[in-house]
C-alpha cells in the first residue's frame, strides 16, 4: 500500500476544527474519516471542504435496500474512498449498496460492512438478543457481508486475525478501537495497539481521540504513523 495505513477520525460537528485537524495530521495519514456527527452538521459541502487526503465516509447506513441504494448514489459525487453500511442490515441491503456504488465507476467507494461496534461487549449483545460472543457474531456477519458483495469490513482489533484466517486476503479490514500503549480506552470495549492490529492482518487502522485530543495532534499522528511504518518493514 503506497500511502500511510493510518486513518484519522475527525469526529466533530465543528467544520473549522475538523479542517484544522486535517491540516495538522494530513502529512502523516492516508485518509480522513468523517462520520455522522460531522456529516449531519455540515453536509456535502462540509465534506468537500476537507481536502488533502481521501475521505472515508463513515455513515453506517442501515435501512431497507432501496433506501440504502439511494443514499449510496447520493454521496457518489463526493467521491469517498470508503463508505460504511451495517452488516446487520442483511445481504439484500449490502448487495444494493454495492450495486449502487458501481455507478461511481473507477472512483466508486469501497463498501465496508460494520460487524459489531467496538463499543459493544458480550453483555451488550446479550441485551439485544444475541447470545453468541462478539467474535462469533462478527464472523457470522462478516461472511454474510462479503458473500453479498462488500469489499471489506469494519471490525474490532480483537477479531482481525480470525477474519484474516477465515476470509483470506481478499477482504479489506479497517480497524477502529485503536489505542496506542498508555492511552485512555474511553467508551471502547475491544481495543488494542496500532502495531498489534497491523500484525494481526489489518489493512487500515482508524485512530480518533488519541490524536485529535492530544495537545499536538500533528505530532501524535506522526508518532503513531512512525510506529506503524516500523512495524510493517
């Protein structure tokens, strides 16, 4: 992969703050992640204003297939590099997103299916009626999503090695829940370090607050990027 394998999550509703972070961390990452908080506050114009790196549009679409297909087509003019849907939306929904994405041609976004959110532990799944452990549910949803046409998956770092073994090298694995050694875990339940995630088989790692909440976000991103580069030589 020619660009740095670090994605920095610009998780804020403040467009000026996001632009400042982007300018500081851009030299050290391969992509910016913009999620619901940013998108709902700033819309398509806000996404277009964030320049310097490709965009991972993390909208986690989850609706009936026709609606998700329409939403996918609606964001194609923004040319996101990646777009997320919830694997729990089912095979037909994922297939509809992939088919709609194909209209973007060579610049189409990769469709990534979110398996189990990194904030969820086994007890949280049980409360929703899922009796399996997170890893089993992740694998079930991952197989469904890839079979339905997803280009890859968003999964916690604890499931990367399992998914790489089960799915081979074809599925792109994008991994949030990354915390450098010594970082505050916050609301994440299933985390590991950038180096461990990459060693397990992650293609991209997503880091947010350990970078954007740092006194010097640019330096924090540079430090993480250097650790990644050292680990994959």
